[in-house]
């Protein structure tokens, strides 16, 4: 079974994923006091 994927969409998806993961690691969206403690669980 062979899966063929175009290079450009795959690279774009990987770069977007890395950007999202880096943003979540640097600026966690649920770490502020604006979010209630129950929502953090």
C-alpha cells in the first residue's frame, strides 16, 4: 500500500503544527486568572 502526498501541503501542515505547539508551550491559554479553576481541569 502506497500513500502519495503532495509536498507543499504537507510542509505547510507541519509548519502550522509546529507554530501552534510552540505558541501553546510559550503562552499557555488557560494559565490566567480569567479562566476559572474548574475549566482548567
